[in-house]
C-alpha cells in the first residue's frame, strides 16, 4: 500500500513543525525557570511557616512553663491541701486567666494530695464536668485519709471572680498524685520536666504537661496542662497549599498533633478510648508520617532540615524543625509537608498558558495552510466525494463542477461517465448486489449456502389481459404494478431478485442479513395483497383491468450468489426452497386462495400471524408432500412463543 496524505495535511504539518521547533525550546526554558523559582519560593514559605509553628508551639508551652516556674517559689503552694486552699486557688485561677493556652494548673504532694484548677471555657470541658451555669473555673481537691480527719475528693465550681457556686464529690478517694506520670518524672529528675502526651486523670483527654519541683520541697510538684487539641490549632498549613499538612512528633516518634481536623479527631479519640495513640491507624491515614519519621533519623539532632521524598508516585517537600526550649520536649519536631505539584501549580499554569499561546499560533498557521491548500485541493475532494456517492449508489445531484485545473476536469469527465454507467447497471441488478460488486473488498456475492425466505407472485389470467389490451398499455400497467410491489418489498427488507414476465421473485436474508426474515416475508406478502387491492379499486375507476395476484412463501436453505458464464453472470438463488415457493404460488389456483405458505413459515411465524391449515399437498416434480397453510392476517395480539 502506497503512503499518501492530503495536500492540506502536508502543508499543515510543515507549518506546525516550524512553529513547534521555534516555540517548544522557548516554552521549556521558561517552564524550567518558573519551576525552579516556584520550588525556591515554596521552600522559603515552608521555612517561614515552620518557624511560625515552632514559635507558636513554644509560646503555647513556654507561657505555662514560666507560670509554674514562678509557682515553684511561692510558699503557700508547699502546704498540703486543704491548707491555704484559698491562696492556692487564687494563684491557680490567675495563671489560667493569663496563660490562655493552659487547660489546667495542678499540684501534687508527697502524701498523694492533689489540687487542680481547670478552665471551663471549652464547652467539652463544661460538659465532661457537668458544670453549673455561671461556672468559669473548676477546682478539684483530693486528700488522703489522715489521723486528723477523713479524706476529701471534691470538685468545686467557681465563677470568674473565684466565688463558689457549687461543690460536689468527684472521683475516687484513692486517687494518688504520686502515681501520675508528670509527678513521677519530676521527682525522678529533680528538675523541670515535660511529659506527654498522656491521658489526664480528671478530663480523660490527651494532654501535654510542663511540671517543676518546688524550690523548697522537691517532693511537691506544680504543673500546667495543655490539651493536644490546643496544640493542633497552631498547625494550620493551608496557606501554602490546600493539600499541605503539618504535624508534631515527640521523641518516641509518636504523633502529638496534626493540622487535619479529621486526623486530630482520630488522635484524640484513640488517646481517650485506649489511653494511648494508635500509630498504625495514624500512619495508614497519612502515609507521609512514616516517611518523615525515617527522615528525622537521618538528620542531625537539633537542626532544621529540608528534604524531598517520593510516596505513591508523588513528590513531596518536607521541612523538619526541632521545638525544644528550656531543655523541655527534647526530641520533639514539627514537620511541614507539601506536595511538590502544589508548589509547581503556578509554574504549571504558566506552562499551560504558554502552551495555549503556542497552540494558538500553530492553529493560526494550520488554518492559513488549510486555506491555501483548499484553493488547490477543493476540486479533488469534490471528486472524491462524488466517487464515494457512486460507491453508495447515491446518484442524486448534478455531479462535479468545473475546475481551473485541466487534469481535474479530465478526471471529472471520466467519473461522470462511470456514474452514468453504474446508475444504469443498478436498474437491472438489485442495488445491494451492485453496492457489493463495486466494493473492492466485499466478496459476499460469491455463491454460498444459507437460510433464506422466498416470495413468488403471479397475476391471475395475465395472458388474457395482455391479449385484450395494447402492448403499450400492458407495459404501463405492469410498470405501475411492479413499482408498487418493489417499494413494499424494499420497505420490508426484501431484495427483488428477478422480474419474470408478470411475476416477482423476492428474497430475504440475502444479500442483506435479516434475523427476522420469515416474519418480514409474511408482513410483505400481506402488505402487497392490501396494496394491490387498493390498486385494483383505482384501476376499476380508470377502466383498467384488475390484477388479482397470488403469492407463494417458503423458507429454507438455498445456494445464493452470482451464477452464469465468465463474461456474464446473474445474482439469484437456487435449490429446492426456491422451487417449493414457486409451486406454492401456483397452488393458489386449486384452493381459491391468495397467499399460501409452507409449514416452515407457519412454524416460525405462527405467534405473529393467523394461518389456516390446508393439509399435505403433493407438489409437481417433488417426491415428498408439503404441509401447506394459508396466510390470513397478522395477529392483533401476538401469542407468546
């Protein structure tokens, strides 16, 4: 097969190639420069955000640390509750008023006594404690059993000024501050200590604690609690990109807080329910956590670090910064993770804009080349279209118009001659057969055995009609008759194979496949019968003879295709099926019927049409009898098969 393409395509490709060769390097260089600039800007933004997060984290915790550092010097906090209770309560409430991130301030004593002031501004805290109306703070007091009196386990609710609203028993009297992790850590180290996350004893929520020993009594510990939920509010990272996330890992690589509210809810839920984190679930939900954990090990302690990693086919940038202050929370880090594609979004948009501009120039160039080529090739395409119409046996229209190119006019003349020849050919051979003959790839006119449905028609006493009417009138009568039947046959998917004098030979399922060929043959016969009735009524009015027509219908195997000599062939069908259909048409004379069909037709179409049994009939020239039925009409309500 020889390679060839339209002239307009050649010109279009040439212009487009020239434009692309010029524009592609320029666009690529601009994209690379924009990409590098976007990455550098993103890294800078990530460092700035990391610094803000670290400072916010330190501020949230450092305020509490400074408060408890002051508390460690106050003598009224050394005495065990309930001694100097008002003084302790007043100081604790003042801390909560000034350290807005603190959830509670607490104190633990060597005998197990415990005091805690809780900020109840959070609705969840108020709900957990069932705080009465007007409560601003709650004060929990636990003292062990002593010789002087009984133990105390109470919760006091006070307003913003510290005035008592209600006091009720709360918790177990066996609660011992010495068992709490923050107390044990401070007593063991003898120095300010950060502890957590752990589940708080009062509110049962995950908490970070900064605690210090009293200066004059190292066994007495003062601390401040900050809930993880408070920490998570500092981690908003959407300013960089919608998919950016930030989180805090402690020295044991446990997830402390996450910027995603759904992730944070999961963290708080697992801590509250299980008393510890579900690291597997967290890492499964955000798979970047595990990768950042590994990267932390490869970085130098206490140093900021920027790294790039691949995960699930996507590139990420991560900024890891330590959050240690005042020798507390050693090993904790804040990580800001951003998908690289988000940082490159602006560069990608610029690339798209540049590509669109280049595409615009290419389109304009192609349009200009097409316009130029159309001046040359319009006539060629018109000839090609005319050739396609001839192949489809579409002979409507006036053909090709004159061209200013001599060679095209010569080709157009030859094509017009071919058009006339094929149009005449289609008048003598079924159109579908012609279409397949002129097709260079279709071999379906070769003789082959297949199932067909065949209809033969014949006009009663046509010899007498031809005898008493002039030949010209007979031709005119037959032409109108055959035109009517031909239209009906084609409407029902049939192919008129031959005109045999006053007879018609129609076939279904060849050359056009038809899965419903038996039913279509029955419909066609009934439609022809009805149409001929109307034609006869018109003929009577015009003084023309009535054309009473008999029909024979049979279905079965036949050899269908082109037959004849090498120099001349005819498309037809041969076999017993054809002979039976022809004999059935002739039987109508003996039984006074119009449409006779075989048992094969009746069996296939009985659900759709009314048949009257005639009985077995011996056909001329055939050894076996044929069961014959009269086709009466279509059923109004087809029976279920």
